């Protein structure tokens, strides 16, 4: 599998890192970062990898909540941990 190259891929990676490292709640940042990745995948700027798909599935579990439920520190810590792993894997996307 080849790595995505070009300005659109570079911009998508930078945008993900900016969103995931932004000030604010880690859960909210994670949701925004995933939305940006989904858009990058849909546009073809980045390619999905099996590892990214697995990490995104793990992140979805960490971000899952019942309506009205607040996600606490464990979800936020899991989101930060998984976002860092996704950031590393994006170099292969």
C-alpha cells in the first residue's frame, strides 16, 4: 500500500494534529478530528489503512455515550491515547 502524498494529504494530516492537540476537552477534540479524517478519506486526500480502521473503531467505543451522559476522565484519557496513535499511523495513510 502506498502512502498518500501531495498538498491535500499534508493538509489533512496537519489539520488532524491541530484538532487533536487543540485546547478544550479531549472528547470534543477527538470528535472533530475524526470528522476531519472522514472528510479526508472521502475526498481521497488520505487512504485508510487496516491499522487506522482498528484505531478509529477503538476510538468510537471510547466516545460512545448514552444521550445526556457525560463522558468522564477515562473516556478523555482513552481518546488522547488513541488520537496519538492515529497521529503516528497517519504517516502511513
